[in-house]
C-alpha cells in the first residue's frame, strides 16, 4: 500500500513539475519546442537540431540545408521535404550576394511551412469527404466547429468542402516572394508578415497615414493566416470555384491557374496576377505542387 502511494505521489509530482516548467517557459517567452507546440500549437521538427547560427545566419542556413540533403532539385524529382519549421527568416537574407542563393534559401525555408499547413487542412478535408461519402458517421459538433472556423455557420458538408482545401505550394511560394521581396522586407524582419496582411501592428516607415500591417508570432502563423484568408474571404470565391472545378475533373489545382483569381489581392489587379504567374514560370515553382512532407519527424 505504501509503495502504491509513493508511486502515485511521484507521478503527480512529475506532472506538476512538467506544468510548472511549461509556465516558466511561457512567462519567460522562451522559444522552445515545448512552448511552440503546446502553447502556440505550432509544428516542431528538424529545426530543433540546427545551431543558433544556422537559424539566424542565411549563409549558414543554406549550408545546413545542403548538409541535411535538402535540395530543391531532389524535391522536384519526388524526394520528400524535411519537416523543418523555422520561426523566422534570417535577418541577413538580403545580404547574400547571389540572387539565386537568396531565392534558394527562401524557397527551402518556406516550402515545409506551406506543406505542413496544407497537411493540417488535408486531414480535415479527408474526414469531411469520408462523412459525405458515408464512410464515417456524421460528427455534428465537429462539423459545426469546422463551419464556424471557415466562416459559414450552418453550411452543409458539401458546401464546406469548397473551402476546406489546400493552396498549391507554387501559388503560396510566389505570393510570399512577391509580397516579402523574397523574405527581405522590413515587415518580414519585424513582424513575420510574408503576405502583405493588413493589421494594426506595424506602421510603414515614412508613412504614418499608410495602412498598418499585421504582426505574426511565427512564419507558420503567417502562412496559416494566408491560406485561411484565401479559403474564407468573399474576395476569393472565384479562386475556390476554380479549385473545386479542377477537383471535379480529377485534377490537382495548380498555382498558375488559381493565380488568375487574385485580382482582388492587390490594388494592382490584373498586373498583380501577371507578376505572380511570371514568378511561377521564371522559378519553375509548379514542380513543387506535388511535394510531400517527410513524415519521419512528427509535426
């Protein structure tokens, strides 16, 4: 009996110690894997194995990617993308002398983040499709929560399916490159704002009356907000229709096609669409639309 009580006491003490450690991390705002995963709900992967210099220095990060065997050419040929989720873009990315190296670092940094956000959505979509097809029983509370999350309370599962879908990596990569200057803009450095999201956090330099920009705790949060925006905002209903049409034909929606529905994303209108499509073509981004995330590391 005494032994059972001791075991129980040790177990409770261990739980309390874990909770206390978590509170300490939160209070100190330590960017640890535990804090990121439990408190912010973010994926954690191989970035934990990188040194501080490799995470913060663009040239060192480029070398680390290569050391890990993470090469864009290999991804284009079907090799899985490492589960590597950096929270920030290296502040010195703009200092890289070679434009191609700068682009290479940015694309390798961004691709896992886009894929993990798409993975989260794909899991919900698979469950939704299973309910529609009768392979799983309808879970009404889950369906109601999903509809509320996507801004369509009371929507049927079939209506929800148009919104609960992935964004082609080629489109996300091209827009991130365009909106952030390949990860070198002030808004990325100061606020992880990759996609030009307007908010109330950051004032444009030299333009106090200009639109304030949103701030994000991490790059993952920014990517998730971007995809959610395309999946919910009324301005992108045409994009969702294009995507659903491609799905109905049994095709995977590609970024070049969906870019045609982005005239409302920027005040530049059709010129913006042309710029995004040019970026996709010039950087051969369509080859990443079928990239897969390596599941060897839990996300």
